[in-house]
């Protein structure tokens, strides 16, 4: 940005140096052009100035001053959708603070006259308070992968080789567009992934992978069909704006250039107009993401068969214990069996081993614990010792304990008590 008249030569040298750097960067590869980042600037182009001066430098300085003033008015009127006459006039000192650069689109320099078409870039943060849009929310689209396609001489290319159409989109200023473009540079793997053939690919699986790789939600295709009357002569471009993986046409127009030198300007104008078509389509709700780009839902699994579990019987406190009977003869064993089968809580008593005159073994199922079983047998006159699941019983006398007397007769009107199960082996005759 020019600030003082004597700074013009220094600025020209700096601009020439910067221009060389940019040119070297853009021309450093045979494929693709790096997109310019203009997200923090506001640009107004096509400002025509025709001014005279004492010398060439003074005329150019005056022309750039006029471009700053006119550029701010045009930007204010555009952002407020108001007539140009209502735009405020800022002093040159303030404009010097908010203008980030002046782009020369075309210029003619005479000894004391300057004719040019200029573009003015304003710093977004510094210019916002003067534009009255500080903090205003800007509605943007979802990230859109932009594929520029040029058809020339019957051959369709995108970023496989450097071309004027891809250059126009690389130099396109995205600061004032509602479309969130994802522009590829054509370097690395871009020519293999983003090419003209990809735009006609119907498979959704590859499209999903491509959009995920570039961080995009949808795809936009900007196509131009370039026709030349003869080499170097007049040219005509048919511009078509497409959307989605099915290449749906949403708009188009035709531009012309007088000769090959006018093709870059025609491409730049075409990029701006296609951006307007995309913006209008977004406002009309026509840039909706194709549902086929979403991952299909997982298949529904058949319901698992319900396996009915058998109902466990109610648990009880019936335990199995071993009763060891020690006696001098078989009468001790017989009486022990009779006691066990008539003892309250005993469900069964099964002989395991009979040893008259020694120790016999009986398996007993009893509702209770081993201590309760031993206590019950002790109440019948046996000497009982419980250890673990074994109850050892014996008699301190020469004879086994007698069986308890039968229950007394019940009075009339009372229910009869359940009779105890008789022993399987009655005691021998003569035993008490």
C-alpha cells in the first residue's frame, strides 16, 4: 500500500520482488497452482482510474488514492445493499490503515497521466467497524470440494496439467462468497484423485472416501467448454455449474474473448459468475447433500431366539449326613434305624454298611444342620458327636436307647397328627 509519494519506487521494487516470489511459487511445478488465501480480506475489483499528475509517479500515486476512496464506497454499498451516494467518505489516513493491498489488473503509465483498472483489498478486521458489519454473522455452506474441469480440443482435464481455468479458481478471492470452497492445488496425489473422469463416476463408495479424505461434505463441479475460432484468435467459453455426484446442472452462461490474451480475464470473470450461481443455489436450498453419500445403515440382525430356562425348584434346607452307629450287636443298629426314621426332620435313612458288633454306616437326609441332627439323637438317649457331615452315635449302657412312647390319644374334634413312618426292621422280641 502506498503511503507517501517518495515511497512509490520502493513499493514498485517490493512489488516486483514479491511478484517474483509468487511467480516462482506458482510456476514451481508442471501441475496445479496453489490457491490464494483471502479469507481475512475484502476485495473490490474493476475500479477504473484516469488521472493526471506532474510526473508518472505522482499520477500513479493519485490514481491509487482514488481507487482506495472509490473501493471503500463500492464495498460499503455492496454490503449494505444501498446506493453508492449514501456511502461515507473516509479520510485518506483512515483508508491507509484499513487497505491491505492494491492489485493492478491493467495499467498504462504516461509521462504525466495514469490509466488503470485496479482492485483494492481491505483488511477484514480493521475495515469492519467502518463498514458497520462488525460482529455480523455470515452464513456459509458446508465444506464443498470444488473440481474445475476445462474441455478444450475435445479433451477434458482438471488439475492434471496447469491450465487457465484452474488458475482462475486458484486466484479467486473467497472472502466474500457464502460457499466454503475446498480448492485443490493439483500437487501430490490430487491429479490421481481429482480429475475430469472422477466427475462422471457413479459409484458412491469412492465419492464417500474422496470427500472424507479432503474433509468435504459435498462436491461442486465448475466446467468450461473452451472453443477457439483459430489459434490465437477469438475464443468462446461455455460455463456450466454442476452440483453433486450425479453432475446435476444448476446454471450456466457464455462468455467470449477477443483473442488468446483475453482468455485469463474471461476465466476470472467466469469463476466469479459461477460463484454467484452457487451462492444463489445455496440461498434457494438447491445445494442439499445427496442422501446416497451417507453411509448405508447397518443391516438389521434377526432377533435371537429366546431360550426358556427351566425353573429351579424352590431350595430347601434338606442336607445329607452320615450317621455312624457303634454297638455290641445287631440290636444297636436296628434301634438306631428305628430312631432315625421316627426322628422329626428326617426324610430318609438308607443303610450303607451294616457291621453287627462294630460300626455301621447310615446315609440320612435331614431338614436341618448336623448339629440339629446330633441334638435330636441326643434327646433320644444316644451319645452323639458331630464332626463335619458325620454324626457318631453310641449308647453308654449295654442296651440301645428305647423308642419314645407313642403320642397320647387326641381329644375329639382335633385333627389327627401325622403318624410317623414305621421302621423297616422292628426291634426283636424281648428288647426294651
